[in-house]
C-alpha cells in the first residue's frame, strides 16, 4: 500500500518517490523535476499526498497543469497503475496506520467489551470479525487502527470495503441505538446474535460527519455491524 509521496532534491533535479508500506518498505520512483522546476517540488508532493486522501482529481490537475508535460504524464500513469482507491486507509491528515494487527477473543464477554470500549474511548479505529478456528470454535479477531476515518453526512456509513465474495444481508449502525445500553454493547449484541446463527459478521467504527463539505473531524463516532449471507469464514493460518 502506498503510504505517502516524498521527494529527494539535489541542485540539479528533484526525484519524487512513493513510499510503499509492506513486509519490506520500499521506495518507488514516480517522476523527476528538472533544475528549472525545482520550485514546484513541494507543491507537487503535497498535491499527490492530498490525492491519496481525497481522490480529488480536479485539485490535483490544477497542480499537474503547472509542471512539464513529461512530469505530468509520469505522475498520472503512476497513479493510474498503483493508486486504486482504497476505502478507509486515509484521512485528510494522512494515512491510517495499523496499531495492533490482530487481537483474539474466544467469546463476546466482559473482557472483550472492556477492551473494545477502551479503544473506542481513545479514538482508535476498530475492525473486528468472527472466524472459525481449526477446532471448529468461533473466535473474534480485532484490528486496531490509528484513527477513525470520516465520511460525509450524505455518504453511506462505511469505511471498510465490502467483500466481493459475500452478499450483504444487513447493516446496523449505532445511530439506531435503542434501550440506552450504549454503542459498544449494542453493536456486540447485534454481532453475537448473527454469529450464533452461523453468519459472517464484521464490525467497524467511523466518524460520521454532520456536513458534506469540510467534513473531516466533524460529527459523531459510530459503530457499523455488517451481517453477510455467508458462513463464518475459516481463520487464516497467518492471523
């Protein structure tokens, strides 16, 4: 995954790279600015990083129109080949990092609820799903992220892309809270009931804005529970 764009500038040129995060972090060359265009380096890098977050081709195009044609074409080709939109991995303040890749719970119990409540209260992004182990028991696997991703007021409340291999049966959000038991317990109740029926369940959090423009960082945090018309998947061996 592309984490950010950076530049290395010398007296004669600026080379723009993409920092690609993975098992082994790598730098990939994107384009090069010549000596006469060094002053555009910072603006180009900023525009590329903003594009990662907002996918605003118009704003990016304003900057690309000011750089030489070969630079523009190279940047556009790189974005086309390597920067497919990825839901829930960027905010307007930068990329989302994985804080804890996998935390395991054997049951939805007080321990899980307290852990989830703590992560929620300090503003970490949460992704959790059920999975069946080799022994047939169902575990809950939680991933913690560095922040919650904002969505505009009119947008679908989702920052975790739906899987292609399963049909979505139901989506519940904590905006529909009833009974006064709080978003964490309510989300867990919905997830537990669906899991007991043998269905695949995923839970994630997001920041649902109260506006459609300048929506980053405004609004209320919500839990989203997706129930799929699919059996609980087997736990991957590398989890």
